[in-house]
């Protein structure tokens, strides 16, 4: 990501609990356009550093995750959308812009700072909007979970993209959106998380945890995943 883009994304202030609380209030208001149903919220630890790791199928996954979270959360969002006029709004609501084409140590450092201060960070380990079955994850994002030592809560966001809809498709107004939180877990494995092999093992634990949770959440809610993205639209790499 260029210096200019990063400057726009981080132009205002570092993540704060107040900005995250503002973001949650705004997201909850916007989400009233749909029938948002959160379950398992009591499984999210009430204090201490937590990572909410969600599957990723739709443009509005971040909005629904923030709105449903029982604690204010700073979500890693794509720097592709963190440009004027949205950059200041994203920063003011506590979100963290992250480069989509290369490992972004700056964004990961900002997220790590949130966790060091016992806050909550939201991540989309798949890295791209897709079928949401967690068949793969982005290890640069898994690094945050492996290295920070924060507990990871798997999250399934379901109903946010119509079946066969494109990457920017929105759910029908007043349709049901389920956000299902799972049991927290420590995904770290023995060894130095900076080593590629160790990170890969932690990443696979994260991938399996999330994939299993998504399958369970689908069965519990009766929701189905939207399937592969249509072949024609360009698949946007996005954490938003």
C-alpha cells in the first residue's frame, strides 16, 4: 500500500475504546435495516484481549460483526475502502485500515496495540470475500492471533450476501442476518510464531476452528452459505 493511502487511513487518531464504542452504536443503528440476530454473545469474554475471527462472504460483514459484538471492537478493514470520504469515518469509528495486497505490519501493529490494552479486534482470516466456508486463510492475518496470545472467538456471519450475489451485493432489506459467536480458544502452538512453520500450524488451527464453527452455525440457524462468487466480477480482496 502506498504511503499516501496509509496516511489517509491513519490520518486521525490511533484506535481507542471511545471510537470503537461510537462505531458499535453507529453499526447497530445501520443494522436496523435488517433483522439482525446475535447468538452466543455470552461466550465472548467480558474482559481481557479478544480476537473475533469471522468468515467473510459479504461487503457488510464488518458492519454486522460490529453491531452484534457485546464489546466494542476494532475491525481490520481493507485499505481499498479507507480513502476519502470514508477514511475519517472509519478511523472515528475505531476501525483499522489494512493493506490488501501485501502483509501490513503497520496495521497489525495497531491491532496488537488494541490487544495489549485488553481490547477486542475483529479479523476476517479468509482475507477475501468468498463462499465463507473457511477453506483457506491468510496467514498474515492469522499472525495476529498466533503472536498476541489473545483468546480467539470464532464467529459466523450468515445471510449477509444473497446466493450467487457478487462481492458487493447487499442482503434484502428486513431479511434475517445471523451472527453466531462460538467458544473462545487459544490457537497458539509450541514454538516461535515468527517462524513460518509455526505460524502455519497456528493458522491451520484457526482455520479449522472457524470452519467447524461455521458448519455448526449453519446447522443451528438453518442458514446456508451463499456459494462461490460469480465468475465475472473481479474478486476483491477485502477485510471489510
